């Protein structure tokens, strides 16, 4: 659509062009139920920001009850859904995992070229247009346990739930990693199928895992960065005006989720403390093991999933920008 078209013509085109009529109501699949308030929040925030833009695009959100979290990227790539909001480690070839080993400075992730390189990869590999990297606050991950840390300050011999990015951390302190969907963790902890779990600090209260795992570790490690992406065919079918609105909503959502997360997490931690949750402080030596294992693990995972060349290129750009080590 050419830039010299009048606003009236553009408005008419939105309702008369078949592709845009189909895109008027966008179907979004996301990996967490609305009951997991902080994990769900970025999807709701993106919907709010886009629908406020006044470009006749609305979003209908479906959750893991529609498609299980680990299976959502394929139908989005195929166009069954227009938008996906998910966690990178839930899917293979998820190059966005590298942002979990970076500072949550979304402006710098874009200006450094990191965002563009991931977007290019996603378009070629997944038929997806990367829209946003969303961090829920600026704190990262922690692990929580049914029993306190042992005398050595670790969890040696215990079964700890964690997706691929947590596996090196779990193993660094002697644990055995168990990969299960987030929705199955509560019952696993309750029944003793797992002895603990690693997950974003921001969802500890919402998932109610504090009820069955009363010991949470500090300091936190890494960053919680998920992503929002759009089916590339849907993206290509939007007008220039709509694309600009989608991108603006995505950038605003990146800013919003950090602020909302930071405001909420401190209150959540105070609330769970009142229920008897205790902090399991990692020693400096054990925390160093955790941090080194996490960073090395994320970059190794990126190289394995998506290619050593692209992982090294992104890491070099991120190091130059002061985003990672």
C-alpha cells in the first residue's frame, strides 16, 4: 500500500481488503493460564497497547488449555494462530534464549543489532516476525525446595524441575534435572515427585508453589525474557500503518512489563514470607557456580539449537554493547 494514499482510503481498505479483514481480529496463543498472573501479564499488556492504537486490530488470547505450551510454535508458524507469546526454552531452535543471558535493557538489545539478528533468524527458520522481548521485572530466576539446602549449601541428589536453560544450574549444585510443564509442577512438588523447581522469581506466588516448596534461593540468576512473535504471512498482510502500530505496541510492552514486574515482585516476596517461606542463601562459591553454569549453558544452548556462527555473532554484539559477558 503506497504512502500517498489518503487516510480515508486506508480506512476503507482495512475493511475491504481480504487479508486485512482476516487480520482485524488476531488470534494469539500464549503459554500460561490467566491464573498465573505475572506470566500472563505481557500478553494482556500487548493486547491493551495494540488495541489502544486505533488501527482496527484486536487480539483474542488463547492459553495452554488450547494447545500445550511446548507445542505452540508449530501452529503459529503455520498460521493457525497469528501471534505467539512464549518462553524460548519451550521450543527448539529458539534463538531468543540468548536474551536470558543479557541485561534486560530492551532499547540496547535493539540498538546493538541483537534484536535484528534474532528477527532475521526467526523469519527464515520459523516463519515468524519477532515483535518483542519481554522481561517481567529486572530480577531473574531462583530455585525453590521442599527441604532446606544441605550442609554443603546445595541440593545434591535431589530431583529439580527445570527447562533446558536451568539444567546446567541444577547440575552445578548436584541435582538431577526433570523437565515438566509448569502446570504439573505444583502436584509434583506436593507428591514428592520432584524435590524442587527452578523458575522465574516473578511467578513464585502466582503459581502457589510457595505452598509446597517453602525454601527459595537467593541471589537470583539470569533474566526472565520471553518473546512475542507474529506469523510472517500475517505480518506481511498488514498495512504500513498497522505494522507501525504493532511495532509501537511491542516496544511499549517491553517497557511496561519491566516496570509492572518490579512493582509486583517485592510485594509478592513479602506476602509469601508471611506464610513461612524462608530464604535459602547460596554461598558466594555456590552462587558463582550457578551464574557461570547459567551463562555458559545459555550460550551453549544457542549454539547447539541454532548454529555456532549466529550464536557467536550475537554474543559478540551483546558483549560490545555491555549486555552480557
